[in-house]
C-alpha cells in the first residue's frame, strides 16, 4: 500500500476524511520542526511527529514470506486491522471520536 492508500483506508475505517493536501517533504519537515518547538514551550504533545515526517519520505515494503514459511503465519485483511486499531484508539481516548460516533467493527 502507498501512504495515500493507507490514509484512505484509515479514513474509511474511521468515517473521517483523509488528508487532501500533499506537501513537499522539506516543507512538511520544516512545519514539523516549527510545531515541535512551539509544543515544547507550551508543554504539549506535537501533532506533527518528526519521525513520521522523516519516514514518510521513504517507500517501505514488507515481505512476510519467511513468517508464512517458518511459522505458518497468515496475514489478515489490512482494512479490518485498521478498523480494529482505529476503534481501539478512539475508545481509549488516543484519538478524537468522529462526529457521527465510534465506527462499528465486524
């Protein structure tokens, strides 16, 4: 999945909209540094994690064939996993509740 596909899947799982604006990496990094500096002074958690901005620059791939071969691992549906994760974050107050209520999971 690309980052855009992942964000769209999270949006579907939560009922929220995915980001619409695509920023150049350097601008996103600058915004992250500025916001992190302000949050340090205000003693609150930043909304733009610098590690997230840095990681978003790279394409990352996962190959679970070794886990399949050696452990019998079976990957589940990504969208269902994202829905479960979103539900947990919302229920545990790590993410805001969508205006239309907490999404139902299957």
